[in-house]
């Protein structure tokens, strides 16, 4: 039984505890037999399942009664899903990240898409990275130029999650109102828009739907722009400010699964006539793993709580949560592999799957080294 004592922490309210219990029961009943042999099919199926069960209503605002996103709920959902099935976490996360700009800045017409994404009948994607700009968003090359009462988009996006299976893309491009970050804008682009094509599908060590997208004279009406011209960087950072903490939560879920599997292993496996759990060196590993999990949880839910309490920006808190949680989850999972011995590197074992799953989280939505820059700049600015 996974540790649930953290739910008594003052970060949470009763509805968060009820959510965690209900989702835990649903995951146990629904995610044990997911077929991962066809990644695209599995992801589409998981989005439909999450939508039918109502979990995707947390991923975006209600377009009929606009409010705000509950980041603590988002984090609890991602942590729980990740602990049960990494692709289920991915499916949920992309419905939120892909429509985050629409939730925060979209028009009433654009928010119509949220009916579909929250129901699981349409998949969304967040198209920010390019071949020459990943974490350095301000230097993207893709452009949108004026064309009558609309725009024409030209360029490429890459490492786009849900690329190739999404129904709607939030795309960030250079519109040129000013140099650097001040000259970017965001657009909502349906997948069937002429000129948008999947240039390449990208395979990674923990299979997820990923693609490089090509935009060739993609014609959009002006009302496809999210927010105002030149607001693209602000919109992207606002979305990441919300969802970066949830990446940390997913890492936390992976780490908890690794710790749980290790506890079972060391209690059942014997060495020299006694359970592994009686060896002091093994106890040292377990203590360090438990410490890393609890410390990560404190950072994750501090960032989520701060955002829910009305903080305008939680860039520092979210960066700390993502950096620490993803890095320490990698360490926890590595120890789990070690404690499982040969079983830990067997393809299909829990530690082996987690080992492949966790690595990407230290890269996407801001690599670990970039998070250090964000944290350092926030700390230095606070001391001016």
C-alpha cells in the first residue's frame, strides 16, 4: 500500500483528499491491463478513458463557467497516474498543457475546444520547441507573417508531444513586434489545417507519441491568435508556471512506485539466510529513498499551494520542485534497480520501466540546468 500520509499535510483540503482516494480506486480498476504495444492507439484510448471517467475536467477550465485551474489537483492526479502507468500520466498531462494557453488567455470561441479536450474526444498538443531552440524560447525561428486579415505560418516544431495524433495544436511563433521574447505570439491551429504536416515521428526510449511538425504557408484567420500580438512569451511562461509543478509531481509518482517496489523486494528477498531488509546498507538505501520522496513532495505541493493561493508567479518554486523532484526521482529509481539486482534490468520489470520513463522528465519543460538558472536569477533578484 503506497504511503498516503502526505495527504494530511496542510497543503490540502478535504476535496483534494477525496480526489486522491477516488482516483486511486479508479487507477487500480482501470489501468492494470493497458496494452502498450501500439503507443498511439494506447494514448488515444487512455485520453478517452480519462475523459469518460471525468478526470480530464481538471485539465482545463470549464468553458461554461470559467474559473481557475487547481494546481494541487493537477499535481495529485499526475502523481497518482504516473505511479500506476506512465503513459496514462502523459495522456492526462498533454490535455492540460496543450490547452493551457486557451484556459488562461483564450477567447470564448477558442474555449469551445475545451468541451472536447475535457471530454477526451479531442487530443491537444503544445508546440513550442524547434530544431534550434528548446529551452531558449526567445530565439525561435518559426514565423507568422501578416496576410490580409490573417497570418501565414512557416517553419518547424520538434519534440512535440502528441504530434501526429493531436486534433489541435497551440503553436508559438515569431510575429516580429519586437526583438527576442517580445516578438512572439501564440496561435490555435487545428491539425487538419492545410500546410500542416507531420514531417517525422520521433522514437524515444520510453515510447510516447512525439513528432517533428512542418508548417508550410499555413493560413490562419486573425481570430486564431491566442491573446494579443507579442504576448506569446508571456503566455508560454504563464502556462509553464502552472504545469511545471505537475512535471515534478509525475516524477514524484515514479519515485513512489520505485520505493514501493523496493520495499516489497527487500522484505521478500533473502541473502545469507535473512531478508535484505535486515542489512544495514540496504536500510541506508531505503532511508535515502524515503527522504528524497518526502523532500520532493514538500517542494511539489508547496509550489502548487502557492499558485492556488493566488501567487502571480511561482517560477522559483516550480523550478525548485521540478529540478529536485526529477533529479532525485532518477536517484531513487537507480537505487531501486540496484536493490532488485538482475531483476532490476530485466526488460518489463517495474524498475526497468521506471528507469526509462524518468529520464525525459529531466529534459522537457525546461532541462535541469535551465531550472538552476531560473532559480539563481530569482534568488539574486530577491537580494537586490
